[in-house]
C-alpha cells in the first residue's frame, strides 16, 4: 500500500465529499499515521473522529460508533508504552461490548464492525486493489443484510462493484453495478459522484440520453475534483478530448498533487496525439501539406510526457502510468528511455499478473513495429502468454503470435519457427497432442534445437500416437 497516496486521497475526500460518517475517515488517517510511526498525529486524528461522532442521545460514551475509535486509541497508546491509557481504552471497548452483548443488540454491533471493515478495505486498497475490493464487497454484502436501505452503505457497495467490473473487463461483468448504482442514486439523490458513475455505465450500455442527463445534473453545484474527473472520462470516451482536458485542469487546480489527475491528463493528450497522427496521415495521403497536424502532434506528445512523468513522480508505484509513459517515449522516438521504463516497470514489486501481460504485449509491439526485431517481439509475446491469467492482453498476444506463425509457415515452409510457435501456443492452451505434432514438425526442420526437444520431452508422456490405439 502506498501510504502517502492513500492519505492524500482521504484528505481530498474529507475536503470535497459529504459523508454522514466522516469520523471513519479520521479513524483511517489515524491508522495511516500509526503505520508511518507518527503516533502523536494518530492521536490527533482520533480526537477529530471523536468530535464528529454523534452520541445519539447517550451521554455515557457507550454508543457503538465509538468502538473502533476506542480500539485504535488503545492500540496507539500501547505502542507508545502508555499502558495505563491503553488499558483504560480497552475497558471502554469492553463496556461497549457488554452493552451490546444481548441477542437483540448484536446486529447493531455487527453493523458498525462490518461497516468499518467495508470502508477500510475499500479505501486502503493498496497495490492489489482487486483483492481489497473483493473483501470490501464481501463486508458490504454482510452489512447490507442488516441494514438494506442504508444510503452510505449502498453507495459504497455500488462503487466497489463498479470498480471491480472495471478491473475484470475480460470477465464480461459489465452491468451488475447498474442496478446497484441506480439504487444508490435513489437513496443519495444529491451525490453527484454516484450520478457520474451511473452515467459512465449507461454510456457503456449505449443509453446515451440517460447518461447525458446525469452528467448535466452532476455538473450542477460546487466544483468537485471527483465529479470533474469522471465527467472528463465521459467526454474522453466520446473523443471530446479538449472538453475533457478543460475539466481535468479545473480539477487539478483543486487538487494539484493528484497523481490520478495528472495521469488522466496524460491520457487525454495521448489521445490528441493519436488524432493528430490520423489527420496528418490522411492529409498527406490526399496530397496536401500537413505541417499543422505535425506541430499539433509534437505539442500533444510533449504535454502527455509531462503529465505522465509528473504522475509517476507523485506516485512512484503507479504501474499503469509507467507503462503508458513508455509508449509515449516510443511515440517521441526516445527508444532508450522507453526501454529503461519497460525494464523499470517490470521490476516493480507491486506489478500484477495482468499488468505484466500488458507490459510484455506493449513491449512486443514496440520491438515489432519500431525496432523491427521479430525475435524480441516473439520473446515478449511468449512472456505475456505464459502468465496463466485470462485477459485481453493474453488473448491479443495469442492471436498475434498465431498470425505470425501462420505467416511464417506460408512464406517460409522450410523455416521451423512458425511450427515451433504453433506448438508453443497449443501447449499453453493444454492441447498437448496438437502441440506435440507441431513441435515434431519444427524439430524435423531443426533437429538440434533444444527448445523443441525440451518441449517434446515434456509433452511426450501425454501424447498418444494414432498407431498405439
């Protein structure tokens, strides 16, 4: 988990979003301050949480909302070796537990504990955000069984499912969040962030008039960086990049240290670069001068580079930004920087399996299209495929490698490479008989090739020759 990044995000949420239970944000900040070794600041954050908690007509300090806060106080004081204070807060926790120990009160206690767990996993997602979001969804489901019409919890659950769908695009789970977001918007009619997320889902489903209506509603009211960011994404996906850039710049004025906003601006300028490239190509094809588009492209590349470099400076673990930065370096013709960035990203500890697939696939495209290195392109396509995680990138790598293999076989029938590649593809798909067949063809054309011999020795025990049956 990038503690500084999570901390920055929480401060932004406290400033710009309206939470009914904002004390939870201060509880989280206290936890983060403790992780950073600043227990004095952790106690200050807990004091802020305490001032925000509603006593609910109870003056005894035993309302359930205090249980996590008291537990945090006990933990921090224990680590400060202030054992008497720590024990005093443990007693307070125990008193709350006793108050809610009867079967009729248990649900109230569970509601608070599950709610806290939901928001902790949701907010402190860290590098492996998919697992954190899955845990958050699990606890949101539990707590919504206890309080199904809670506006705050329905909002959190809808957002976490929305994010999981964006992570798992290859699993075709694209509309589960729609009904959840609809309900969340009904329960939170003034929540403009929820409206932008629902608009993006409507855009995915082709319900454009509803999406536009929600976007217009979301833009009414004070400027909020979270709203502006999602509305910008809406316009960017409609290829309205300059409108998106204007909105993101407004958001950046509000939160200048946001790595995410710098990344989104970089994406927009990368899209402008691609638009300029297409216009430049078409203009030259029609026999007209294209200097204007060439200049636009150069400016857009420079802007994209600036924003991506700033994004990774603000968040050094920002894998996705590093990957796109490498592509921008390629577009700028800075191949050495591109390769350095590819290598650096691959060595990052927080890179996920799917991100590795994407990285190797992008690297393969660079080697093939810009360096004209077929062997290196093949190596990276293989690396992407060998990561056994279903994704668009693995699928694309498979298709590209298969297309290359078939082209080689068609044009160079005496070259073993194409047969070897088909053998590799079928082996990765667990089609051992076909893999053996193609590896044998490759080995016949290149008898001493150790790669083919090794593959055959691995596959042979599972291969059944027709005459053996």
